[in-house]
C-alpha cells in the first residue's frame, strides 16, 4: 500500500500552522498587555548577527 505525499505532509503542516497561530496570538497578547511596539518584538534578536523575525 502506498501513501500519497498529501496524506503524509498536510496533517503535519496543519499542526505546525496551528501551533504558529497560537504562538502569534500569545505574542500579540503580550504586546497589548505590556503596551509595547509590535515592531520592537519583530526586530528582536538573541545575538547581533541573527536575522530578525
């Protein structure tokens, strides 16, 4: 029995995108609660040569 690429990949992508949506919602709530500039969070880096979000 063969498995299609769609069957193997789409459920994984749906889970990842759902998790990303939850993380972004938490980030949005954090920015609203702390009265921060959203661009400051998007430009944040852990190390100077790291690319921003």
